[in-house]
């Protein structure tokens, strides 16, 4: 018993020397280049001499962060949260680094608590968590810890106290985030670790972030960049200032199959999305079911605007009433969806919104007002027509499309017209929310009829955690009517009054404005 206590004391003293040195810890805690394990069995590390270059960089940066936090604490400042994000091609050793991070924190910090989750139960049960078991068998400190199918804990603690020194492996969902409840550890260490983070729901990210507000917190995310939108993608773009980030190329990792990698590049092309995701660790230009690419939206935001005063002015109105959704008024004149300021409102009644639309109608004198006629939109249309005597074009999103051979519904067709406009000539506002709504929406393509069907608003909100795509829908609605150009002789009779509602377009014909 004395000998065991002495051994544990020596191990604890040894572990303490690596408190701010995760790379040194990894190099010292596993039998690198030893011919066999201590029990005489085969050593998987017999011909390995340490981490891959990218893993070493991560560990060194993590150690620097810890040392800087120690310096902050020494002068009375609160520690900062470690947020590390790595996007990689396939087979680079992400799960291995996950195991090392868990071992490092558990061995160097008493009462570490945490949760490891992945995008699917299969990923967690067959890849992420078994990798920890593999490294546990070679771990210098394995006598302290116990691996189970769902947890990794300090087994020398009394059983009643083990939950305070434990990492749990569990899948979570937007409706099941209990794993993060009570994870706060004011005087200890908290680890939140996402594997294959691109598939983890936005609500889970939100709850997990809330668990990093106490104590010494580490938020580590790893994944293949399969989707160019979402919380994982935002780590490298929208929130890049909050994360330590790096893209890991599979070609730069020693153990990857270079012939298979070369085949991917040869078959799909060096600039293909397949090569970006599976090899370079870069986000694709467009998700497999993403309707409008991020690149297309960014181009429309920065494209030089050439005004066309002869084009018709179309006002699109997406109506909401209460909650987080917005009522939005947007304008488009030919290629110009930028020069007129879009308007956003929350909580307006149908009567008040109709009054705003009337005022904007008098100011901008649009050639058509297009409003979706479902839900509360119908009330706004009634007020505009009956009280203010303003003509409105109704669009019912579930109506039959003009081109029935290509689209299931009117809404699918209008989104397609908007996409074509964005690709060819459209100029839109530098509005991050509008952009996100445009490139986040997805679609399906019927395998037999080859018809496009756009994702429903509620489905998009549930999948992304974003608000309803109101700003995007207002722009899309401007494609809900075909209006002659202002400089067309057919548009107005000689001497006609531009303030009067137009009467020479077909409100049933929905197509891009001429």
C-alpha cells in the first residue's frame, strides 16, 4: 500500500511538471519508439516518434494559452477561454488528438469535468471514444483512470465523488442538452469537445458555450468541412477572432494514403469541392444541397452597381407579426437591389405595416408591390386594397409554378429566378443576415421528375438555428411579377401619371422583370 501511495505521489509530481506543457505531456506519457509495451506486448508506437506536425502545433498553442492564463491570474485577471477549431481533410488524426487532450487535462488537473460529443452516435461510439480506449492502454497514468463506453473517470476517487472528476461521452440534440447542465466548474477545469462539429446543431453550440463561463474552460472543435454554413464554418469566418484556427491538409500528414488522395484530385479536379473537403480541409464553395453558394452571395454584395433608371421598380414585402421574425420591405430595380435601403420591423400589426407600405409607396413610387398572400400577409393586402386603394400582386408560395416541369411550387420557381439574378448581375446590400439567409437555404431534387423543391422556412430555422429567412424572402418576392420597363412605350400612355397604380401587367404571370 505504501509503495502504491509512493507511486501515485511520484506520478502526481511528474504530471504537475506538465501543467502548461501539453506537448511535453504527450511526448512523456506514451511509449514512443519503444519496441514493446511494459507488459511485453506489441507497441503500436514502436515506429512512431511523436505527434504529427499539425498536432504538435495545436498542443504548443494550447500550452501557450495556458501559460498566458497563469500570468493573467497572477496579476488578478480572470482566465480566458481556450477555443480551438481545426478543419481537416480525411484521416489526419483528429480523434487521436481528442484522446490526448482528455488525458492531458485529466492527469494534470484534479476534478476536471467535461463532455465529448459528435455529430452522430455512430461517430462517437465507433471512432471518437474507442480512440481514447486505445490510447488509455498505452497511457503512463492509466492506473488512475477507468474507461467505459460512456465515461472516463478518476477511479481512485470515492464512487460518490467520481462525477466531479469525469469526462462523459454522449450525443446531444437541440431537445436534449442535459449533458451540459450543471457542467459549470468555478474552481476547476471544464472541457467541451466536439468531434465532426459541422453536423452539430446550432442550439447545441449555444448551450455548450454557456458551460464555458466558469473556471478554466476549454472548448475544442474538430471536423471535416462538409458544409460551408453553420456554426462550425463560422469558427473560421464570422467568429474567427474568437478561435485559434487552422486548416489541415491530408497531404501533409505522414500516415495518409497519398495514392488515394491523388485519385480524389485526379477524378474530381484540383479545384473541386470534393478535393477541398476531403483533402485540403477547406470549406466547399457550395454544399451538396445548398441552393445559392456563399461565393455567389459575396459577389453580389461587392459587384459594381451600374444603375438602370429605365428598369421597373419592384417592392417586395415579407410579412411577419410577432416573435423573432421580421416584416421586411425590399426593393429591386433591374440589377439594383442595393441603392434603396431595406426596412425591417418587429411586432407591427397588419394595419400599421400597411400604413408603412403606403408611405413608402408614395415616396418611392414602385411599379409593383408584391406580397405573399398566406398568413398575416393576406390582412396587409386587404388593408392596402380596401383602405388605401393600392394595387398589390399576391403571391401564394404553394401555387403551381409557371414551369411545372422544373419546380414543384411557385416559391421554388421564384427562388430560382432570384438565384439566376444573383449569379448574372444582381447587386445586394452588404447585410450579413441577408447573406446568411440566402446561402443557408437548402433544396432537394426529385430523383425521378428532377423538380426543385426549396426547404421550408420552419425546417431551415430548426436546422440552422437562424431566424426565418424574412430578408431573403422579401428580395425573392420581387421576382413575383413581370413588369414592363419604365422607359417602354407600352408602360404608360403619353402624359400618364406615374403616381397611379399600373394596369398593363399580368398579375398572374410570375417571371423576372424585363
